[in-house]
C-alpha cells in the first residue's frame, strides 16, 4: 500500500555509508578480493557448464535462448537498473528509501512478467520464429525474482559486503549449471538453458533474503521514491541506451539470419562477456561503491582510479590479444568441432574486449560522481551509431556485424576519454601512455602463440596444438606479469592503499 505521509521510522537504516577514506579503501580491498574469488569460480564453472551444454545441444538452441533473452533483458532494465543503483549511490538514506524502491520494483516486474506472457505469441509471429513464444513465457518469472532480491543486494553493496554476494553467486551459478546439464542429458533441449536461468534467479532471491535481515514495510511514501527518481532516471536511460547498443545485434541477427547463425554469434559474444567480467567485474562492482564514498575527496578518487585502470589494462590487453590468437583451437577443444565456425567472430570481438574492461571503470566513476547524464548521452550516441551500422551490415553477414561493433567502440573512445579528463583533470596522453606496456605484453603473447602453431604440422590434432599454444601464451603472461600472478592480493591491496 502507498501513502503520501512521512515514511515509517525504523530503528536502523540498512546499508549506512562507510565512515571515511581509510575504512572505505580497506573494505574495498576485501571486496575486490571476494569479488575476484566469485568471478574466478563463477566463470570457471561457466566454462565447464557451457562446454558440456555446447556438446549436448545444437547451435539453434543457443540461438533461440539468445533471441528470447533480448526481450527479457530489455524488460529487466526496469527492475535491475535505476532505483537499485540509486540506493547504492545515495550518500544519505533513510528506511523509507529502501521500502519505496522494493515495492516499486516488485510492482513493475509483476506487470512486465504478465505482459510478456500475454504478448509472447505476438512477438513470435512478428519475428517469424515459431519456437520463441514458449521460451518467452518460461523466462518471464525471472523479472519477479530479480525484483524480490534486488534491493537486498543493493543494501549489501552499500556496506561493501561482497563476501556474502560472492558466496551467493557461486552457489547459485553452480546450482543453475547442474540443473541445466541434467535437463540437457534428459533430452529437454533448449529448456535446459531456460531451467538454468530460472534456478539461478530463484536461488539468488532466497539467499539474499536469508543473508540480509532487512524487510520492507507495507507502506511507503511517494516522497522517498521521488528522492531516488532523478539519479535513477539517468541510470535507467543510460541502461536502455546501452541495451540497444549491445543487444540490437542479437535482435537483427535473429530476425535476418536466423537462430542458428545467432547461436554461433551468441557463443562468441558470451565468451567476450565472460572474459570481460572475469577481468573487470570484481573491480567494477567495488569501484562504484568505493567511488561513491570517495567522491568528495578528489585526491583519493584520482589515486584509486589510476591504480584501478592500470591493473585492469595490465590484465586485459594480454588476455584478449592471446585469446584472439588461439581462438580456433580454443573453441574446438572446449566446445566441439562444430563451433569452429564462431572462431572468426570471436577473434574480431576480442579487439573490443580490452576497451570494454577499461571503459567499465570509466562508467563506474561517472555514475559515482553524479555524471550519469554524461554517460547517458554518450551511450545514446554510441547506440545510434551501432544500430545504424548493424542494420546496414547484417545482410552482409555476421562478421560485418562484429566488425562494426568493434569499429564503433573505437570511434567513440576520444569522447569517453574527454569525459574522464573533465572529471579528474588529468592529461589524456599521459593516461593513454600507461597502456603502452600492456599492449606490448599482449602482442608478445599473441606472437608466441602464432610461433608455436607454425611449429606444428597441419595434421596435428587441434587439442595438442591448443595445449601447446595455451601453455606458451600463459608462460609469457606469467613472465611479464609475475607480480600480479604470484601475489594477486598484493596488487589488490595496492589499489586500496595508494
């Protein structure tokens, strides 16, 4: 029930801000550590799970799920973005903010889930994909379960309680993967992928309610919701634009080239996102919370940003350049020979992976310092460029779509750097110079991979070549980044203490 009166006063305001710089840095350090553990474990399980599922299910099943996910992901923007981020970012909160955010998200998600179920048949007819309607209806509950746990997760993020979030994600990812493999072995086809997402979402909501004692009141004030609306509007607008920026390719490929081609493209893009999140998400999750707490201390903010981007680039450039070099053997060994078709697409997308890793840190900084409107207009320009390019190139083939996606990202790099310069006041050239060494390290990894491949006869089994190339590439990475590889926690602590 809603009320226009003052919000109910509770004894404790959940997720109260951390005291000050030193404590924030220490808690951010611990948060990065736990987020790193979460990402390593989650993505390790994801590789195993996806590898098994790719051998059990045809590309068409993955394409159908990817096509359906375009619609569910769009609707989830109303639930997962905006209000939830506003709760994390706001310097001062009161209990009514959390209650208002919870009931708003739950109401919107319930309406959207019902609307998706009712319109699934129409959507399937419009995009000429008959098997899409039941999948859309099966995924609709994701919206409600995301809303049930969203504000609880925001409260934990405000307190930088990333250990709890790491454990939760690890358990939920494992449970979803096991459920998907069981259903795939039993012959349920694409429904194994649907069950995987539903299992993850339901278990996440349950664990969040168990780990965070806060409970919403039955009443909230419109004034509390209005306090969050301004920031939430900018975040949601940026999220919408970013969605069209990142998912319009899936939609157009599904419409014009069909679910089979989309299946190959979705695998390549999923790998791009997996490695991007593996490298960046631990830092990005903690960065937004820590940047928000340090936004009044310019010197501390710059130091935290400088060390975070330096470490991100040191890892991202060698990893993505190495993956581009090893792509054919990587895909056939892990996912099966039929997925080698996706190798050229994956190679192209790797060229934007390193940029995404650093750009995510940029986005966290802009949101934290109240420049979400800048990010919104920047994302709008990028989205329009991408959509126009995708529409023009999709009929020429999936490689042209991937190529335009990479080219567009680099075309807008100068604007992104200009926004960061305006916030922090540093030189763009000096900022770019810090990435010269990581680029050289990445080229060294790629060169070694190509050299090892050339040393093997053409008849050598792909798994042998993959093993040799991977060992050589990893050896170069370890040799050139020994400090990070041998003592990763020291590198993490360096970010928090400098």
